[in-house]
C-alpha cells in the first residue's frame, strides 16, 4: 500500500504507457529494451499524468499510485506548484516513427480551452535521439493565409505547401502551437510538451487503419489555428553552447529543456518544483538523499522538490525539463 505520508522521497520512477500508432514500429523494444505490445507501437508516454496515459509509479513508498494521484494528494512534493489549470503541466514521450506522422498542427491554450472542453493547448519540442540517413522532418508551411492554405490542401499541393528539411541525430526542434509539423519515417525523438492530447490532422497519406477506415482530418480547425506569420526553419542544428555538460535547448513560458551529458561524474542541483529526467543513452547511477538508483537508456524519473543535489556517475545522456522561473 502506498505510504502517502512518506518524507525524504527525492525521486519517483514511472512505468511507461505504450500507445499503438499506424506509423509506429518496434524500436521502443529493440533500441530501449522496453517490453511493448505486439504491432506498431509509436509512443512511449514516459512521464505523464494525462488521463489518456497516466503513468503508474514503480518502487518506493508511492508504488502503485498513478502520477495524477500523487499530484493531487502530495502537492508539497511538487513545491506546491499550481500547475496548468490545476493539472500536472508536462508530458514526456518517446516517439518511434517507422513511417511518417500525419501532417498536423496543435492549438494554443485559448483555442483549446474554448473548443476542446477546457483542454490545455500543446506547445512541444523534439530532441532527435536517432535519425536514419536521409530522414526528414516537416516543420512549417508556405501559405500566406487560411484561404491559400485551404486551397493548397484541397489541391493536394503538398510540395509547395509544406516546409520539409533534412533531420539528423542530435537535432532539436521547437514546435509552437500553430506550427504545421510531422516527423517523417526513420526517427526516434524525445518529446517534451504541455499535458495535452489535442492534434488537428491535415494530411495522413490516405492511410487505412486495420478496420479499413481512414483517420479523421481536421482541416477547418487547422485553418483556425495555423500561425501564418511563422518563418519556417531551415535546420535543427543545436547551436547553443555546452557548459559543463549542459546545453539549454529551449526556454519558453511553459518549460525549460536541457540536454545533460555525464562523463564519469556530475552534480545537478534540483531547485525547481520538480524536474523530469529521461535517459536516452549510456548507463550509470544517481544518488539522491543518500540512496542510489541504477540508470540506463530508457530510464525516466521525476526529481521532486525535496531531491536537493543529484549526484550522477557513469556515462549518461539525458533530456531534462522543468517549469520556467
């Protein structure tokens, strides 16, 4: 039974939730060592309190609780964080795109709240853990307004409409609400996002699901939310400096995302209400509050507000995220 009054917890580890997708593959098993369902598995919801994939806690005094339950019962462990409309605000995934994602766009908070039953919007970003040679990403589009966008979609003029660029291992992409985007086939990515599951599909390659139907498209909603003022990027190259093993990949009003690389040993101060940590390479240990935890590729945990200094050892590559100041 979970010990809800436990003190000096420090870290909680998650049991991932796996989601089958028409575009998914098997790399979550072969590359990360997860035991996954049969078929095309596209998503690992690694740290999530969203009702569509609420992660259970593994080990420790809260074993068996779901993250949303811990968030509700022990907000003090999250620095008494208010969250986004009271909800745990972040969601961390790994994506395996054996085939291309649908061409899609996400709404912002205001539109989602009004049109999607009070949902949060979806600001997100992708760190490319692996990209097969020749892989690409769709990010951004070239229509000047909603009328032109709708006409190009109806004509299937995808080559002129979509901004498609090469993608390689180690690239990073910010995907703000209103951005047309899609990872194409051959990519593994860690996604940091708001805790939202709202996606408006624009094009799905006329794919057919196992039951013979096509997935729903959302052209009118997309026309409402696409940001036609955006200038499409030309590269996902990370140009920010690495300082003592830490590279800040993104800072926005919803989250701060860092890449942390450990060679032998490194201390990381956890001074936020909480920090999400995902290991995407290597293996080692983390010591918190006098307790040691083994880490390997595919480990995910939340460092709670009482974690203090995290002492890492080994060879580790991680993506971390926390709320902005």
